[in-house]
């Protein structure tokens, strides 16, 4: 196993699943070659993520010619890399777990190398999402990435998965917007990112709605609250990623409590059989207690316990809010 931070995670309920089924928890909804019967999970973390890595290794051993498992192993490594980086951020602030639990630099490098290796293995076998994964790894680096560095991956996607190629272009322009010092140039990158996300949506990839919504929350004149809510509402209706969490949080903060409560009620009904719904339910229950409204008292301690449950299950928004409120999610 490539490095392990200390996590207060219960044994995964999916431990009885086959290696192939468990590896499928890191499938991506953006993957144009994903079998329709494979339903990606939005949230996975901690022990469950480590189990998924082990399962993907077994799946690859059993099915060496199925590049999908290599791609999903790359996703698992990348998710664990991001999880460790965020945990290290908490520790760096002196508010998280003890420093002995911090992931070391060599562990982070090993995870990044593992992700790149598996994405490359998938891409070389003709698995298109492998190219997208490799491009994301490049964009994850701290230094700016020139567009020519991504052209190999863009060209491979453009030929057979044009919607995903537009998402990649949108992601690159979004990164350039954040890095640009020249305001007119930054605004051009922002406009280009939105255009590419919309083109991806028009080509049948509704998952780009979440990225498009995010573009309306950017700093430096990139904010448009009305379009942000409108786009999030569409994404939430289609249950895309964390759209329900983002949309309901925005509604609670705006005092549109009945609409947010309706979303929460749907999640509470689905939580018994849907692991992702259960995670989002805890997050929205916390938002309800953080913001409060008629008949609901603000209760930060109880909200933090609910945020902790969501965070331990992989809810990134919950982790960041715990950092703001308390400095840790463990």
C-alpha cells in the first residue's frame, strides 16, 4: 500500500463486493467508455479508498486487457493523493492530527507517479479517459501548464470523445484564469472556459454543468450569483457530483429554506440504500443547523458532528468547512 494517513474510518460496507465491483467505485461519469451498468460513486475516502486501490490491483491482475481497471486505479491513486494533500494542509496549520500522521513527500510523489503510470497504461491501450487523467495530473502541478503540453491528450479526445475534449479545454482555461495577472486576458480565459463547458453540455455531457456553475463563483469579476444558482439547479436535478450539496447550501444561506429542506427530504428518503445520498444527507443536515431558520435553532456542535461524518466519507466541502470551524475533520 502506498502510504497511509491515520483515519477514523469504519470497515467499508462494500468489503464483501468483488474486486471488480469495488474497483468500480472510482469509475468516472466523464468516462466515455464506461459500461452503462457501472454506476460511479461521488464519495469515497479513507479505508474504503485504500480497499479500492487493493481491489483495482486484483482486477487488473485478473483482467490485464481491460484498460478500464487501470484507469480507475489511476483515479483511486489521484483521490488518495488529494486526500493526503488536504490532510497535510490541516496539519500545516497546526490544527489537524499529529505530524507523525502527515503523508511524507515521498508518499505523495509515489501516489502521483502511480496515478500517471496507470493513466498512461490505460491511454496507451486506447482508453480515452486515460488521456483526460494524464491531463488532470499535469494541471494538478503547481507550475502553469502551457496548452501545447496537453495537445497529445486533447487530440486523442477530440477524435473520439469531443465533449470530454471540450471539458479539458475548459479546465485549462479555468486554470489560466486563476493564474493570469492581466485582467483582460483573465476575462478572456474565463469566457473561453464557459464556452467550452457549454459545448460539452450541448454534446451530451451534462456533468460539465458543475464546472460551468463553478465558473460563476470565480473571483475578479467572475461572479454571477443568479447564473450560479440556475446552473446548479440544473446539475442538482440531474444528481451530478456534489451539485445537490452546493445548491442546497446556497439556498440555506439565502434563506430559501423550504426549497433546501425539500432536497434534504429526498436525500433522507434515499439514504437507506444509497451511500452517496447518506453522505450528502449528513452534509445538508449540518447546513440546516449552521444557518438555522424558523423552527430550527443554530447548533454548531451538532452541525460539526454531522460535517465530520460527511468529511470522513469523502465530502470535500465538509472537510473545508470543518477546517474553517474547527481545524480538523477527524
